[in-house]
C-alpha cells in the first residue's frame, strides 16, 4: 500500500516533466505536439464492443508485431484491434502498414487516472505488449479488471530485472495469476521467474521478429533503384544510424572511395528529425551527395545518397551489396534490426553494441553472416573486403538467410497461447 502511494505521488509530480519532454521533442519533430490528450488517456467516444489491444513502443516493435497484427485481424475480424505506440514514428509506421484496418492511439502515460480512462475507452478483452514494456499501473489495471495480459516475444535484461524487482509489489497479483509470458529465450524466462511470475505462465516461444513478412516486390524495387541511380557501381548501405555514427560512416566511406572510386553509400538515419543535420555532415565531410527528397537521380559524381524518407530502408538494402546496421557503435542504443538485410542475402557489418537483440546478433555472428567492427578503419576494411570478394558476399549472405529461415515459427506458438484467452463468440 505504501509503495503504491509513493508511486502514485511520484508519477503525479513527474507529470510536468512529461509535458515538458513532449514540447522539447516537438522542437525538431512537431508531431510530438499532436494528440497530447491521448497520452493522458483521453479519446473521443468509446469503443462499442470489446477490443484486442496491442502495444508496440516504436518502429522496431511495430515491425516485429506486424505479422501478429495481421494474423489477429484475420482470426478475429469482429474485434476492433487497437495498436498503441509511444513515438510518432511508430504511429506513422502503423498507418503505413495497416491504414484504417486498426485503430491507433498513443499509449497513456502510467498515471493511474490516465490508464483507467484508456481502459474505459478501449474496453480491451485482451492486452498484448510486444517485447519489454512493463508499466505498473497498466499491469495492475489488467489485474483489477481480470483482463488477460500477454507479453509477446518478451525479453528483459539483467539491469531491467533488477529495476523492476523494486516495483513488483505494485502488480504482484497480475504477475502471479493474470499474465502469460511468451519469452524469447530461456534466459529471459529465468529473469521473469525471478520477478515472481508463476513458472506455469512462462513459455519460451522464440523471437517473433524472425516471422516478419518481406514484401515480394522489395527485391524488384531494389533492382530498379540500382538501375536508376547507380548502374555498375558497388553499393553499401548504412541503415538506422544515430548521432555520432554518421561521422564514422562518412569517414569510412572516404577510405572506401580510395579503393573503389565509384562506390556509393546509401546513408539512412534512424530519426527523421535528423535528416537535415546529416545532410550537413555530408557536406562538411566534403562528399558529393544527393537526397531522396530532392527527387533527383544520383550522378556518377555523387558518392552519398541520403535516404531522408520513411519506409524505404528495405528498398535500399535490396539495392546494396553490403549492409552496416546502425545503433551498434554507440553503447546507449543497442543495435537495430539485422533480419531484413539478412533475409535479402546481404553480408552484415555491425558495431559491438547489440544488446537490443543479442540472440539474433549472436546467431548471425556465429554462423558467419555478420562481422563485428569498431571504428571507421575496420568499417572501411570490412566493406572493401566484401566488395573485393563476390563469393564471400554470397556465402555470408546465404548464411544470414538460413538463420532467418531456421528460426521462424514463433508467431504460431504465440497464437496458440492467445487463442484460449479470446471469448469463443469472437472466433
């Protein structure tokens, strides 16, 4: 009781900080200023019948959940399907993938009143959270309303487990009786058990990210892009890069150009609010570049193509010979999705920090699909070595495709856990 009182007071006092954070983020990304009421559980009207609610915090989780969402739309067409995200880029990805077939809202902050209002509006029959989000008030509300809660493709780090252990008293009953955890690995399952989750409610199902759908026309789009912008040129892509990584990538590209003067770098920053900044870094590095948003065709004199658009990263991967996946050179990020370039048969380069999906990275490295690099020199050397050796590119690309193919099946295992939780009338 005391812990709940303290948590309620702290979250209430923290509310002005949340609002200030939204407005600070909106300086570079105005969409953070939109639909603020939703973050406090306020929505117009009310869902007219019980719904299924899926929470996917941002773009990566939305992408991971896409096949599950499509399966639920097919299985339960009479149930409204609500998808919540925390970020505007996640919201945009939901719109791009699903249009008006799902209802998008921003997830409410974990304030008791906001969470209650959201539950009253959404009327969820089932709540599914993708990967790693744990919110005490949200979990508790599921328990109070006897709503099944599923953590799908769930993972938890040692550090997070230690932090959550101090908050378990806020939602202990939900952890013991009202939750189903579809853990990615045995290690994740053990960490959830350490939080007091009943062992019978934990299932090791694997990583749902392996079950992603790659549009059949992606390879064709990549081929068309290459024919239009870089015929006959060696191409490497740096995808989902962050601040302090682009400088490393551009320095590496200068070294690559010394060996392969016609090489083209496809540079795709993770966050759209940084597109202009990265364009400035290209100019500062003295490299000739062109932006996707310009609508122009890349000329032989231009050595950097800036992907300042949304939803085209897979096309750029499909157009390239080698892929470096960002978020992995900086310790605070933890690496981004290796699976899409692997499924397209690209040899992979990654930095040493991939704690967001360590099992995937470890498999890719162990099977020879990915190589870990540190710094501009190693990145340039890795790209050049692969440009030099088409057979090695094919070998490593094929290894990555096999890793993806051999680890599919999580979706079906998760659906088998979900089906008994949905009322029979909705099937």
